[in-house]
């Protein structure tokens, strides 16, 4: 129960949640720094978006990509509750 409660608290803190559970590869992410992020976090050998598959991990959790995008947006535009 503690992990679920921690997850719910994390969702409340950041203001959004991902329910995808999908993995994305670097080739599906065209922005250079996000593509590098995906490569560094790759843990699955198949991309759920383009279905490309390799023998080594090529796909990172889509939630990790969303989290980084949210961090950048929050840094750039601030807290949306204050707009
Ligand atoms: Zn892909």
C-alpha cells in the first residue's frame, strides 16, 4: 500500500499522470536531447510506437519522456496554477 500511496502523492505533486506503460525508442523521438535521454534510459528491446526491435534495449519508459517534458515546461513556463 505504501508504494501506491507514494505514487498517488507523486501524481498530486506534479499534477498529471501517465497511464500508458508503453516504451519508446530514440528513433521515434526527433528532438536530439530527448532522443539521447531515451537512449540513456533504454530498458526494453522493442518500441511500442514503431514496433522496431533489437537484441539490446532500445526503448525507454514513455513516462520518463513525459516527466522530462513536464520538467522542462515547468521550468520554462512555471506553475500552471499561477497563470
Ligand atoms: Zn520507435
